[in-house]
């Protein structure tokens, strides 16, 4: 089994951690991620557990570089397998969150227009084939305003 030493602690590849006196430490779960508290020469430091394990056993980045993130491939930070993590730059993560744009094909636009039957007002609960802007936006992965633009042909009117 692979063992690494960091700040006087022994880290094993299976995830166990021992301090200098041989006591096993357990990471705590906080804000959807595990963190570990280590007493160092410079005082107490908190580390994201998955980030520290990636640094020790895979490496490839500076632990103090806050622009480099270790992200879970499956989105589950409770899955602590080393194969579940990869490095990403913070700027890429932020741009992906803010710019999830989906381009619709001409066929999708025609299908969308055929699905929308118009406003039905108070009787929408009784119409089984009614499709609202919200429903269509969620189905096609775009915003409600995009659906509105498509339905009302705003782009063609300019």
C-alpha cells in the first residue's frame, strides 16, 4: 500500500490518516465535501480532503495555487476514489457554470413551435397538450426568454 508523509502525518492510499502518535484521524463532512484539520508548525490548517489526497498520490499541481481545483468527475465528493478526481482551472469551472448555452437546430425549432399551442390562461390545468414556456425551456435546455424569442419570431422582425 502506498504511503505519503505530509506535515508529520502519514497518509495511506486507501484514505486512512495517522498522526505522529499513531492515532487515526477522520475527515469531517462540511458543505458537501470532506475536510481534514491538521496541526502544523505554523498552526492549525484545514485542507479539502480530496484535494490533499490528489496532491499526495497523483500530484501535478501546487497545493497553494487556488486557481487549480480538484473536481469530482461524477460530481459526488463523497466518492473518495482517486480515479474520481481530476484537475481543472477555476476560470474554466466558472465559465462552464455561467455559459451553458445550447444551440437549437432548425428541426428542434420547428418541433418546439409545433409543441407550443399558445397561451391558454386559466384552463391550462385541463389541457393535456398544453406546453408552457417553462416546460419547453426545461425540455430543450434553454431559457424561457429564448423560447419566447423563437415562438414570437423576434429575430425575423428586426
